[in-house]
C-alpha cells in the first residue's frame, strides 16, 4: 500500500489530515448502507448490499492502515 502511494506520487495527497478525512467519508458511505433500516434489517442484508458493505469496510481499513503507517503507529 505504501509502495503504491509512493510509486504514483500519491504521498502528496495522502497526508495524515487527508487520510483522516477520507476515513470519515468511508464511514459515512458505510452508514448509508444501513440508513433507514431497522436493527433486524441491518443484520439481514442482501448479497448485493453485503458486497457494498464489504467494499466500504475494505476502503476504511485501507485508509486506517495507511494513516497508521504514515504516522508510524504500530497497530
């Protein structure tokens, strides 16, 4: 992940502030998958919605790990 960011000259866009902001965006997109659903409905997702949730979780994880790496935090 770090090599990808460095190889594409993405580091300038991946400052800790930017990664933290992107993490909030991904969390909001994850929230959107559950919005207006009851607790029970949120636990019974269609395969398509479950795929969308998985993608948002992966995006959030990528930003979390990238932020930790950039700050030198061993999580």
